[in-house]
């Protein structure tokens, strides 16, 4: 653990003590605290704490002017497998390091984010910490929203990249963390424990406050853009990452800080660099993802309209409340430049249609009558769009597997209790969903189905999850009870529907088959890839009860979303030591065509699910008849349904090469072929 410290009293004591009291144990921790030329007794306090803690090593050095210098000193001295940066203003939860190290060890990840907590009102990111994530990356999570270095890093990653902090007073940690993120072999998130407590100093001397001017930010921002361009190839993935820097490091400071500079500095020093970033890094893909205020700034920067940029920045608060105009199914921000012939700014710069909040609430979800009709009611509206012509639809959408959306019209209801002085009076809705016939006269298929609203008014359409804002945590006690809908076909038993709320309030349906006699008797104990035959899945377990006296002919069945079936026989043998029948089957997954395949055991008209046991990960093989092209199979998650689903597909050779060699190696390979 590395703790940079400069004039950090009195917060320093609690900071270091929190490191010394970690449940991981001092025998597994080295604490390196660097006194960066303090004059307030910080150095003496570190020496005092070190005398009682052999794991604490104190280094005294001349002041470097920022936190990067002492962190680099700590990196040069560190010897552990992991590095954690702890600022001297902050402190750790007692079990933080143990949980983060365990997460990295169990999942082989290079970076671990521990949940951050605000102390005294200092802002902290929250989006990345909605739930634990054992293994993810910056392209499929919100991890990139937090670029502070208060994370657990695998030290081999830092040394492989030769990462060190640049000598800046502000934004010095963002390029460091960005480079680590973009080269990491997986990222983990610990969200179920308060790991890192962030606070402001009583003296108000935090560097983020004392070095907030543009002169302290520009170098770090420039390096952020350069880091992303260095490690991520152009395309949608780079656009996703660049958007964060355009919003937070370009548009935010330009709007809030540039007008505070004197005219010469603003025009000659800072504005040209802001403009160069807009020209170099804001692609059309990034531009489309921005909010209207940011799009307007980027357009004016690209057009080199300095006076308009400054006017827009200075008037940002007044212009934010100017309202919206609905025109031909689009919603536009009524900024003074909107459709002003003298300004000639394209409408796209003001288009807010996809950015407006959608307000929904599921007020009631209950079974209606004795059959399979589920009655739903509540309200839904798009902010700033009056509901004079509502045409909202309910969408029933299959989770995880490809299936056409099922769309149902809803009945509009008048609501007098919503804000907006009558603007949203027709935002109420009610719909009866007959789950026995909803799918074109047929019941819903097995699996998890999410309910979505296509909220429409005045030709404007926005699609959002149907949700309840307040549920009982996991939805227990708030959703209607499970209900049987009858059999799907002769001999296949009953179908059960269980409505539930997700942890974030989304309303979903779990459709499953009632457990058959085979399901009650069958216990799968192993699912694994055969080490002697690539692409072959082994499923084994045992049968108990009456099934041992009449096991019958069993098969292991794979069925894809189009209804294609591939089956292999199951071999059964008596267990001499116990009253049960052992079974084993080998499914050559390599023979399956590309698609999503559900794996189950079958006997006559009965079926038992094969669960997605932890031992099954991804595998790959080569198909000789396809010119040696590699294929892979990987398990998919299907919400709350405990059944193994495998995706079979050809390996994308370009993506595989980038993962293996890294972005820099791929660019060298491309240059060598030019």
C-alpha cells in the first residue's frame, strides 16, 4: 500500500491506522508512506506510527509539488503482488483489502474497484458500484467513470506497462488509471462492502480544490486523450471511452473554467488546445452520444467561433432552463442559437430526444381472475413532452436469447396527481396481459422475460424498463405470487410463471416448467469439458428414488432457438455402494452449428435441466472442414433460470489477435504489412 502525504494532519493518523488494522493481516501487507516535504508534523507522526508497526516504511523526501511524485517513489520500492494507493485524507474499511485481494485472486483480474463512500459531502462515483462484478472490463461496465487511482492494481501490470504518474498537480492519476484499465486482463468490482472512505481536509487544502484552475488541468487532460488513442483502435469502443473525456475533461472545464481566465490567456493559450481536442478526438460517433449543450460547444469549437464559445459558456445557467420544442417526432432545446439564421447552427446540436428523462412507475401488478391474466397499471411520460396524444405500448422481451419482441397496446388513463400542471394528464396506463395467449395465441416460452415500455406521445418515442421505484430489496413480498398456467404439450407437465422485481425495480417474469418426476430424481454433479477431446461436454450425476428401478432410456439433449435438436445417449450404471443409478453423457458440442443451445436431460416425455455449474467456462476448437477456422463455446446466463445455455460461434480472428497481443503489438503488426 502506498500513501503519499503532504501536510496531512490531522487526517493522516486515521488514514494510516486504517491500513494497519486491515483484516488481511500485517504479515501480508507492506505500507509505504512518503512524506513529501511536509512542514506540519506529518513526517514526525509517520515516524511515530512506524515505531509501533514493522510493516510501515516511511520515506522522507523534498516536496515534489503533487501526489504523483511520492506515489512514484512508493512504486519504486513496492515488492508485493498488488499495489493500492491510499490518499492521506482518506481511510479504508477494515475488511477492504482482504475482499479486494480475494476478488482479484479468484478471478485473475488486474484491477479491483472497491466501493467508495463519501464522508462530509465530498462527491464520489456510484454507477460502478451497483452490484459486485467478479470480472468485467471498461467496455461493458461503468468502471471508466472513476479514474481516481484509489484501486487495487496488480503490480505486474504496472511494471509491464512501465506506468508512473506524470508530475502534474491535478489530473495526474487519470492517465495512469486509464492506461491500466485499457490494458488490464479483467476488472473486478467489490460493491457489497464500503471499502474506501473519501473526505475533504478540514483545512480545505485538498489538491483537487487548491489546483483546480485550467493551468493545472491541461497537461493531464491532454495525456488522457493521448492514452486512449494509444491503446484503443478507432471505432465504437474508442468512442465509448472518449465520450467520458470529452464530457468531463473538455466540455465541463471549458464551460465552467475558461470564462474565469483573463482574455489573453483564454483566447491564446487555452482555447486553441480545447479546439484541437475537439477536432482530433470527437468523432461523429462521440458527437452523437453527447448532450445538446456539449454538442453545441463542440460544433462551435470545430467551426473556430471563439466569441460564440465564450458567450455560450458564460450564459450556461440561464440557457439551461429555456425549455424544449417538439417538432416532427423530435424534441429540441430552445437555446437562443436554435434556428437563428445569423448563427447557422445545425438542428442536431439541439436535439434532446434521446436525452430527456422518462418517468415511469408501476403502481399495480396483480393477477386478474383465476386464469393467466396479469393486470398492470401505472404511469409513464417523457419529460417536456405533453401527453395529449399518448400511444404507449408494452413490450415483453426475452432475456438472453434471441426472440422477436411481443408488443401490446395499453389503455391511457387520466392522472391528476402528476407534476407539470396538467401537461402529463394522460400519462396513466393499464394493460391486461394474458400469458396463455400473449405470444401470437401461444403462451410465453420458458425463460426470463423483461417488461419494457415504449413511451410515446406527439410522435416522440422512448423505450425504458417497466419498473417500480420502491420494492422489497430483491422484490420479495411485492410481486404477485407464482401461478400455474397448465401444460404446454401432452406429457410435459405444468408451466409456472413467477413475476419478480429485479434489484433495481425492473419488472420481469420467470417462466419455467414445473419439476417433472425425472427432475426430482435427477442430480447433476458435474459439467466439464473433456480434457481428451476438445469441444466435448461431459455431464454426469445420479438418479434416486423410483427412477433407480426403471431408469429407462435417457438422452442428453441440445436444442437451439430455432428448434433444432441434437441428442446423444446417456450411459447408466448402478452405484454398488448406494441405492442410486450413476449416469454419464458426452455431448460433442463441436458438431453443433453456430447458435444458442439449451442443454437438458430427457427421458420419454420428461425433461430435467442441466444446471450451469461453475466448472464450465469457455472452450474452443478448430474445424478442419472450415479451413481450420477456430470456433468457441461459452456459457450464457439466463437470469434466474438454472439451465445451461451454450453460445457456439466462430472466433473473430481480429479480436482474438488484439486480446492476445495487446493494442500496441497489433498496430506494429499492421504497420509491418503496409
